[in-house]
C-alpha cells in the first residue's frame, strides 16, 4: 500500500472549527436500475430538506448498466439504438454534467439540508469538502490521488463524455481523471453524487455516443489517455480484492469520517423515502418524457 496515507487533504482551520456530527450511511449491497438509483437519491435529498431524514452518505452500484445524462444534456448526444443493442438503460440525472456509463463502478451520493455545515455556502464550497472526503478514502486504498484546482472550469468545446476532462475539485490520479461528480442545490437541499470506475474499459462510453467514426476513434484514444479506472490507478488486475465494491465502500466510509469529522451510522431508507422513490420512478426517472428530453 502506498505511503500517501499520511498526506493531509483537509484545510486544518476548517477541520478544527467543524463540530463533529452523525450522518446516516446507506450501503446498497444489491445493485439498482438507473431510474431507481436516481429516484432514491432524489427522495433522500427531499427528505433532508424537510427534516424528515438526516444528512446521508449513500454508496451504490447499477444493474443493468446505464447511461446517465446531465439534467440539461440533449438526448441527441446519445446513440439510443446502440444503448438498446448493448442492453443498457438511459436515465437523466437530477444533477448537471455530461454522459456517464455506469458499469463496474462504485457510486457515492451525499444528500443534506442546504444549511448543513458540510454543504452550505456555494457549489464549490461543498465540492471542496466532499472532494477532501473522497481523497481521504482513496488514500486509504493506496491511491496517489489529488483534486483538480478550484480554478479549473470545463469549457463549451468538450465532448458529451463526462470523463474526458476533470472540472474543479474533481479527482485525478497522476494526470488522469479518476472520479467525476455533479451537484444540485434546490428546494432547500444539496445533492451531490459521483462515479468511481473500478475496472474494465474506460472508453466503453464512446460506443453509445452519437459520433461519426473518425470522431469516435479520436475521442476513444483521448479518453484512454485522460481517464482511468481504480484498478489502473493502483496498477492491479481487475479481479484484485483491492478494487472490490465492499473494500472501496469501507475505505470511503473511513475517509468521510476522517475528512468531515463524521460518525456514519448505518441505516435504511425510511418508509417515506421508499414511497417517494417509487413515485419518482413512475413519474420522472422511469419516464421517457424525462429521460429523452431534446
């Protein structure tokens, strides 16, 4: 394991001034569909805003694989026929950003009331604090990870692929993007979620983008150079225990606790969250009208 474990990622003044707190931890051992995952995240965030649920960290995965679009990303960015041929789903996130293929990955979400000290302020304030927690977790796994500078902004000339380039405070390993995140701040809550590809071909997303062959080949080569999986960052085989979902979840739980002065208490969805997520699947995230917006 790397000696990066001793690196400090958290601003010491903020850490010392932050009172310890207890948040709920949800670790989904069974993968969910894209619509269900987005509905559960949204239902938790709404319950946090009303005070019906505590601030929550959730770790989860996807089955079947799904292509998620940013909230305002046009469906025309995606080759829908290729998605269907490969047996993937399409879902539109409640957060921004660009397309992600969710397969062989570890996904986290953070949901809290907007006035919670760990997410209050602006978008970048919460991004920074959560990035510190993610880095602390990756550090425990032995990854020599860092975060992109806060001055980095993604321009309008990038492709439809989320993992092409890192934005402010997103996680890198060497020169390659390792984790991407997106955030929504509305109706009294903050919801942030993001992806850590564990294994496999990082360029598989290119297969479902609406691109001409030459552009697809160029972007595939660029993505291979600019992004990586956790297995690649650790230089271990894809079947290594170091990149197993449960191992990553345990490291991330410790990282959030360390970086944000949190006690994470394992819990379950409340009956209200279960009912609301079922409603959201039916009316929003499972609806073609929502997912295939122009």
